[in-house]
């Protein structure tokens, strides 16, 4: 591709009152309205004074701006251009939305959490956002066997901020000044991740702080989405290995898969594993033997019975299976390659506790499923490349509300993508969904009290966009007509 030869005779003028840069906002916000976003907000959010007036419309404006790519309060001006006012009413100015967020207290942020939870349930009823009962996925050599579990992951991340006036900003485990956001995601077979719980914390707090309550909320929300009888497996890394977090998951009826720290007790348990108990697994640089079907790999797994927190009273102890993966120590391999032989094999061990029964997840399947926990990092990256690129206010509670709004926008984007019927879009990132379905330019034409959106001809994702538009703005189902 190159510039046209007529470039010297080309000019640009910002003067068309009928152009809209993000035509996809029309069906997506229609989907949000059908799920009751404004109604839920008006019912549950009680921000005082004139700043809190028309809360439903202001929340919808903030969500719409995030969908269009806004990652700061000033960016909300993206909703006030061209012909946007012909398809949307009450798109508030950035200054008004900023004043609204700064009026939030901690209680209002929790009210917004309740809105986000109920809105997700409504989206699941309107779109194939999550599946019903989860079936094991075992087709293919590298397919993930979930054992029939719905997978809930929890992890935290540091959102970097700048300046000394950000309330709650501090240096945490990453040594970066920021605020700490903890998220819980739900994964079901064949569907993209959705976020089922979230909380903003001060930057210097430890990962487990307040996690027990969020874990309980996440399991309850997963059961509301999938049914009370759906088995749930809660996956966590070693930062959350502690009595409160593990017991919270178990008290909610979920099984756990949590990385354990290599303490003296853990090392002593690993030392008791018989050498013949290790099983070779698929891992980095592994090769499958075509004749036997076995993996030729340096990574191996084994398991033994294990009781976590055995030094505490019986009611606080958590019995389960200690699954251990071992790989050759990289330094030993490097020294051996340099001619420095070793007297015995040197291994690196990674151990985790699982309460899943062995007849549901065997040793190899449990290890593979636990490694899959890293998928939550993709959610962190997705949010930080969109609405959470910044925490825009100096006030902590305003930023806490911004995090909840970013989660609502994330889940709404997922729901919109699933309605297109295209698997690739259903699992795409927010940036891809925005590029293909939302930021589609359109020219608005009005005739006989009817608005027509003229979109680009030969748009590659025309069919997907049309499916979304039909769901959000098409006629109601026949049974609902009067």
C-alpha cells in the first residue's frame, strides 16, 4: 500500500455533522440497556448531591467511553462529536463525569460492585457468554481436561501511577508505585474469560489481604451463572497460600488448586516421594514417541497425600494431594554443558495442593490444569491496554469505581463478541473486538423519522457486526410482541 498520487490535491476539514467514529456503540449499548445497566444503577447507586443525579445515564456514558477506547476522564469527550447526539442522548461532558466519580465513597464503590454482579447475570441470559454445565475437554493430544470443573482464578496486579497525590499509591511486590487490583475470573469450556469479582486496594498491601471475602463472592457469582450444582475449582498462586484464602474457597464448596511455598515441611514431604512414582509429562521441548505414544521430556510429576496447615487446630487443616512437578535445574544443565559434571541430578520443584479427587483429575491432568492458571495474566494485560491504562483520579474511591466500570466494559465487550456467532471473536481481546465491531465509522442519514447508519462497504467483519446489530437493535422475539 502507498499514498495516492493525488495527495498534493487532498485536504482535510472537520466539518461533517453526520459522521460517527464508533458505530458499534449503537448495538453494544443497546445490549447493555437490554441487560438493565441504567435501571440497575438507578436502583442501587445512591451518590448524594447533584453530582449523583441521573446516575444510570452517567454510568452508561462512562461505559460507552471505555468501549470506544477512553482510558481517562478527559477521553470521555470521544462521545461528543459529529452525529453522536443523533443516536445517543445525554452523553455527559468529561468534567461532569469526573465530578460524579469524585463524589463516590467506599460504600458507593461496593454498590457499583453489586450492579456489576447483577449486570453480568443479565448479560449471561441475553448472550452465550458462559456455558451451562461444563463437560471435560479431552479431544486432541494437548487439550485441557477440566474434569467437569468450572475454573475460577484469582490474582492481583499493580496498576502503575505517577505523582504523590494519588490516594493509596505505594510500592508493592513489583517495586513499582501503583495501586493493587485483585481480580477473579471464570473460565468455562469453549468460552472466553469473564471477570466475576474485583477490588482495588492500596499499592503496598500484600496479595492475600481481603482475598478471602473476594474468593467467597467469586464462587457465589460463578454458581449463580452456572447453577448451584456446578463443580468449581479455585486456582491460586503461592501468594494466596494461606489459611484464610484456602478455607474461604473450601467453605464455599469449591475445590482448590493452589501453589504451595517450598517450606521445610513441603521439602520433607517431597523427599518421601519414591523415585519410581515420577511420570514424564508434556512440557517445553517435549517430543512424543510415535510408536509408544509416550512423552520424551525432562519434566516429571508425582503426588503424595498432604495436609496443609497441619500445625494449626484440626478445624483449620486442609487435607488434599500434593502434586509436584520437577525439571532439571537450569544452572546445573549450563554447568554440565561447560564440562563441569555433577555428582547427582539437581532438580527444581514446583508443588501445589489440590483437593480435587484423583478419580476426577489424575496427577498429569491436575498439573496441566494448574499451569493453565496463568491465563489470568491475559486479563490483566487486556485491561491495562484499555480502560486500566490509567487510574485517572487522585481520589482512591473514584479509582475504585473506575476499576469496576472497566470490568463492566470488559464483560460487556465479551458478551457482544459472543453474539456474533464467530468463535474467533468470542475469544478475542478487547482491542480486537473494538477494532472489528465498535470503532467502525458511519455516516448517519435521517429520512421519514428513520435513522440509517451507512457503514464502509466491504467491511471484513460485516456479518459479525450485522449479527450484533440484529440482537441489540432488531425486532423483539415473536413471543414478546403485542
